[in-house]
């Protein structure tokens, strides 16, 4: 504390920032309590409070309630995709490249005149298709505007940024999608975990999060990653009733699996909700390199989202927009997407059946992955699997609190029957090896 100087809030904040930049204070270090700092410097307590607030708003420190104020640390969040390993990677979260539609024919048909500054940012054909696609799953009476962004993560980041400031609370599913964890962490927001079960967010968990003052809720209505859970009609209605008491809380639905899902879409968004957004990316069915997502939202949120787009990429490439629209409206491509969804579901169900026969009862859920309950520490089981040639993804990485998990998230849809049986046997043997 002796190195902290200043008489005004700005001077105190600048002194602390200098200590952090020079390494005298490191990520995770506790700052002095406000009252103690004020007494040490001979300033009013409110001056110290203002200094800490400036640093919090800048993302330099974080406030933890009774845990005090600490130097912010950039702890890494796990990312999706293949790992650099000689092991067989079964934690990728990737779609099957053989089931991503070939865009070459469509590409040849979309080259038209170039798009110039000042033209509409949404291609008319894509806009017409998107309004139909999104509107079929939203209340008919709800006002809706369409925005196009460079993928779902881009949409969610900008939606949060237009509505929140640093340290605002955001309700997230627990366990949670890795990209959502990363987006909230980088934005400097405070995650509030909401437990989920097979029907999605638990009602009491959402109610508790709202009572804690969350300003936004991010929910996956189906094929939740990592668990594969989807909102039932009953659960969605219960959650809408809870949210009905908080109409200005921003509700973001990330329907990432959309056209591949084997289940209907049940929405949290009620007809009277004032701040909402439904986000659908094309990356799962047209490929991760297709960085495009469509967002349907209330008009005010759409205006704010458009403002957030202006300083950076004002629009998503019209060539990409035309390509997405051409592929999505092609009957043969639509049939291939439907077949891909059925394939993922069938392979995951077959694997769940094999695991159950191995003494690891598993339900397949919906989505690209299988969430495997082990009844044993996931890290220990994944270490056993490494000795057998497999690289698995433990559930610890998806837990908001960083607690140990007893689940694995496995991506197995691209394994042939022999490998599927071998993996199920190895999972069973690994669980038996670490269970007491």
C-alpha cells in the first residue's frame, strides 16, 4: 500500500495502473480495502471508491463483493477445434467435413456487380430468406428486425456490448458453451451460473440469477453445448413466465444447431418481452469457415447492434451472403443438411447405447457431441483414455466455477463402427480403473 499515491481519484487510479503495468501488482493480487486505502492516503472514502471504479470500468481490476478488489487476470479459456496431438482427438466439436455441402456450383452462380459503400448492408435475397427462417419460430405479433454479423460469437459480443458495461452480470448456462465463457470474460462481465438439466435452464436457477440483477441472459434453446439438452415446451413456458417479470433484461437465444436439430424450437422470448435477440449461425451445417449469422431482434436492439457494427466491419461480404442464401434455398442442399442432422443423431445414439452396455449409462441428447456421465472424476478418466490412444475433453472446461466435473464431452459421429465400439470399451475400462 505504501507505493500507492494520489489525492484525486484519477491520480490514485493512475498510480495503481502504473504499479500493475510494472509488475509490482500481478493478476489476482488483492488491492487494499477502500476504507484502509482512504485512511492511508488521507482522502475521502468516496475518492478511493471512484478510483477503483475507474479501474474496474477499464477492465484493469475486478470486484468480487466480499472477496474484495483484485487485479484482473486473463485466465485462458479452452477453445473448440482439433488439438496438436498424436492421439485420436475425440473432443473437437467439429461437424463432419464430408457432410458439409460443396459450395463450388453455387459460387459460380452468385458473381454479380460489386457492392459499393452506401448500399444496403443486407443482401435482399438473404434478407427475405432470413425473415422467413427466423419468423417461423417467433411470436407472430412481435416486432422483428434482421441483422447479419460475422458469425454467432460476433453477434453475441456486440449484443452484450450495446447493452452492458464492465462488471454487469450475465446469466449463463452451467455447464456452458466455451465461446460464451470467453465472450463474457473478455467483455469484463460477471457470469452468473444457471444450472441446467435435460430440459434446459432450471426455473429456480434463472429466477435466482434475475434476483442477483443480471442484465442479460444467454440461453441455448436446443442442442446445448456441451450437454445436448434442449428446452421442452413446458420448460420454455415456465421460463417465459419468469422473464415476463423482467421485460427489459436482454434475452439472447443462441440457436447454433438450428437446421440440424432433431427437435422443435421452443423459445424463451415472450410476445411482451422488450429486449431480445435470436441468433442463428450457419457454421454447423454450411461449415465453420462460413462466418455468417442472422440475428432477429426487437427494433431498438437492432438499431443498437447496427451502431456497434459501424466502427468495424460495416457489413458482411455480400458474396458470402449470396452464397449462404443460394445454398440454403437449394432443395438438394436442404436434403443433405437434413440427412446430416439425422446422421449425427444416429451415431450419437449408437454410441450412447454402447456406453450403456459398458456400464456407463448415457443419453445422447441433441447436437454434435455426447455428454457422458462417468460417476468418476473426468480428469482421471481422460488420463486413462490418453493411455489408450484417445484425447477426450473433460467437463471441467465447461464449468463456470472451474470445479471438477464427472462428465466428458465426446465428438464421435465421424468414427466408424469398429472405432465406436473400441472407444466405448475404453471409456468403460477407464471409468472402472478410477472408480473407488
